[in-house]
C-alpha cells in the first residue's frame, strides 16, 4: 500500500469515529467515551457500544419536564415530594400561596388532601 492509501484509511477512521462520537452524545456513554472507544478499538466496535448504551435522561431543569419509568411519565421531583411529610408539603404550598403562584382555593384543596379531612 502506498502512503496515499494509508492516509485515506486514517482519515476515514477519524471521520467515522467522530460520527460515532456525536451519536454517543445522546446516549449515557457520552461523546468522549464513544469517540475514544471508536478511535482505539474501531468505529465498528464504537458503534456497537453506542447502540447498546442507554439513552440519557431528559433535562430536568426545564419546567414541567418528565422522564419515563416503566412506561409511565414521572416528574423528576415527584420522589422528593413523596419523601416530605404532610406538614412540610403544606408549608411548601403555603409558600407558593404567599408568592402568588397558586390561589387560596388551590392551597385549601391541597391542605385538605394532605390532612385527609
């Protein structure tokens, strides 16, 4: 093989590794690890690893964002709210009422739910 053939193979290897790296960006493995695996092992091995890698969770910083657990949409903070007991949850809703985020009627409804009245 000539130096030209080696150059073409190396450039193709790098381009394919970059493509695998960018496809790994959407996965839990991430860009860096998928690129490194593709460069060291081969783009084919990198593609296999990225294919079997789990998807990233949705960005929970966005208001109202959810993620899927056992085919059910779950709000990221729902587990945190479940850990709080009723007085803490009532205080949370009182703070929302005081800030004007919810109405008095909504606050009273939630308070009744938490106190089981």
